[in-house]
């Protein structure tokens, strides 16, 4: 199965604009998104443990649309020390502002939200539907942990013999031993 590097064609995260209240009240939508192959990211494979749960809250604000996009998913990937298959949870949220006006103007007018990270997406016109599929994909990639650890105290693999040191001491000495001493040690065996 080929790894996924872009949102699958089956993903369809759209909302009808007519459903978002004009008075600024939010509209909540949820999307259950299937992943039929591992995601390739950070140079490794994230094997899905089920569908990706995405939710979005849409609201009109000064003729622009604010979308808060949340993503939750669970994956398996190798422990970065011992390579054992490890479960990781990924969860994150980003805010997007869909605006007809240039990016700079839209950003400047956002009062009281200076602390908040909002991605401004300029659109030529508002269609009947707003598609946030790419946003969902972006949030998912951003919240994928770069490394997994099977446990905080994972001892990893022995750099000399490759044995999993969590399963016991292999007896190798991985310090930079003086080669002359190493000869003596080998004689001792
Ligand atoms: Zn480990
Ligand atoms: Zn060893």
C-alpha cells in the first residue's frame, strides 16, 4: 500500500455557507475521515489506528469566515530508541480566517486577537461551499509527534550488538574503551 502524503480523495470537509448563521453565531461540524494507508511525514510512517476525527467551528465575522479546526487521531509508529511499535495520539487545533481582502488588511483589523495564531486565507469569492479539507490535513500533519517513545525510560538498542536493552543486558560495553584493554577483555571470555 502506498503511503499518503496528501489528503485522500475521499476526504470531503465542506460546509454549506448558507448554514453558517449570519448573526455571528457559530456552526459546529464534525467529520470522520478514513485513512487507508500510513501517512508519510518526518521521514517515517504513521500507521492509522482508525479514522481521523475532525471538527470545525465556523462563524461569520465582518464578512469573513472564521474556522477553528480541531483534529484527533491515533497512530502506530516505531519507538525512536528501540523500534518497538508504539501508539501515539495526535491532537491539535488551528484557526483559519477566510477573507476576501488582502492578507495584511485582514490581519490588521483583527482586534484583540494578537496573541492568537490565525492563518489568513484569501479567497477571490465565497462559493456556496467552503472547503477546509486542506486545513484539516495541515492541522493533522502539524500535530503528528516527530518521535515516539514506547516508555519514558526506554533503554533502546545496543549500538554494538543491536539487542533490545529493555529485554536485558547484552553484556556489551559501549563506552569508548581503549583498544588495548579491549584485547584483554576479549581474552578473558
Ligand atoms: Zn522503546
Ligand atoms: Zn550489546
